[in-house]
């Protein structure tokens, strides 16, 4: 759809003598016609497709998902950079005196774009991101493509710097604010930087025939045309055949699920997942792909699992022995408990006897006390009787004397 309809029609409007070309629009090698158009279609795809699985946390915070191989990505950027010399230089259609300037401007813009992108990456994220540096290089190359034939070298430095900065800022806005998952930064690199290069052409170029109004019309038309048709295209695909794979395919990777391709790392991951689903069966082995880094890890992992299995077996044996010893201790403790209970019963009987003796002693003591009281009372009574008898006896002795005295008196 893009190659057959969207791109050819806009290309005719700008490069084929169409109405945009007639009003004075200039795009030397395709900052808008090629890159910006592709960037707007990519943005439509990002919106309709939605973010990758686990890209955003529950609170909306984006999670960093690293690429498969950063080294190969950097190599790919250098290949593109080298190919850009032919892309821009070849757009002159002949080897004229413009070609050296075109190649110089292309190289300068790409270099400065990478430098400013990694600098602003440090300002925004406090890390010198290699991914941002790569996108900054590509953004500078995209931006310079519109006017690489008309810029002076100093102007290409400005174009590259603004492109590198815009890549980082636009990526931040898409991810942090709009919550869009542009995996490779297609819209910041191609869409935004294509617009910047096209609009800076009349400002920084020494060619007075290039005006800002036609450039603005061309950029605006491209955005409406590409983004509008891109949204329609992706929505139709989503409604009809679908544009998103299921979560299982997404997690495994389309190179595996769609093409049957794989890698040692993928095989290792699948083996570990199978091991995790094995219900703790440590006798299962991980597939070892000899001669690879993943294979070396799998080999060490198998040794570790073997040692772990042996340790677990030893622990089980010791636990059985401990359980048997515990049973013996329980039996011995039961017997000891019975002996203690019997001794306690005997001790209770002895205590009962002592209590009986104590009660008897208390009774005897009580009887002795009562007897002592009775003896005391009897002694007192006896003393009183003796005293009474003594008094009576004395009284008897006094009576005869009185009688004699009375006789004498009467005589």
C-alpha cells in the first residue's frame, strides 16, 4: 500500500512536476519525500499497534527494553552512514563539483547529530545512551538530506546539532508523555528530523530562491497525507486480519514463531522455562549448544543442578535419620513420663500419710493441752478446798475460846 499508492503519489507531487514542486518546494534527496513520509506512517502504526508487552508499568512509567545486540546495531548505523554518501551524492545524478560538498555536509551533520544526541541523553537520563547516539547520527543524516547540495559546512553543523537534540527530546515526549512505544525511534529520527532539515533549508541556505512558504506547505501536506492514510491502512488491517501477534509469540519472538529461526540464547531460555515447569525434577538436563556462550552457561548450569540434586538427596537421607531418631526420643520420653507420673502418685501417697501423721499429732497436742487445762483446774480446785479446810479448821479452834470467854463474863 505504501509503495504502490502513498509514496508514489506524494513523490509525483514533489519530484515529478506536481503541484508542490510548482510552488517552489525543494527537497534534494528526500528528507520529506522519503524519510518524513515514512516517519508519519510509522507513527500511525505505533498508535494503532500499541505498546509491547510489559513496556509500561501499572503506574504508566516506561520500562527500558534493551535490543538483542547493540554491537550489530552500531555496525548497522555505520553501514547506513557509509551508504548515505552514495544516497545523497548519487542524487546529483552526475559527478559534478557539488558532490564533494554534498559528501562533506552529510558527514558533518551525522557526526554532530550523534555528539549532541549523546550529550542531551546525559542531560535527560544521566546516562550516555548509545541508542540515542545512533539515532542522533541517523537524525543528522536525515535532516541534511534535504539541503546537502545548498548548505555550507557551518550550516550542516547547525542542522546536525538541532537534529540530534530533537531526536532525544521527541523520543522522551513520545515515551514519557504520550505513552507511545516507538521501538526504534522511527518518528523522531525520520519524521521530525526530516521536517527540521526541510524547514531549515531556506533559513540557512545562501540560495535566495528557496522560500519558507513552499517548504512549509510541502511538510504540512506530507504529514496529513502520510499520517492520515497510514491510520486508515493500519485500522483496516487491524479490523480484517489483525496486526498483533499473541503474547506467547511476542515473548518468543517472530523470528522463532514465524520463521522457525532461533539462537543459542533462545534455546537456553526455553530449556530453563521447561526446567522450571518440571515440578522440581532436577534430573532434567538443559540443552547444551557446544561452541557458544549460551552453551557454556548451559553446561555449568547442568553441573550446578547435578550438585544441587546430590545435596537435596543427602538432605533427604539426613531428614529420614532425624525422623527415626525423633521417634525413638518420643518413645523414651513416653516411658520417662510414665515413670514420673508413677513417682508422682507414690509421692502423693507419702504426702497423704504425712498429712495423717500431722493431723494425729495435732489431735494429741490438742488433747494434751486440754488435759493440762483440766489438771490446772483440778489443782486450783484442790488448792481452794485445802484453803477452805484450813479456814474451817481455824474457825473450829476459835469457837471454844469464845465460849470460855463468854462463861467467864457470865460468871
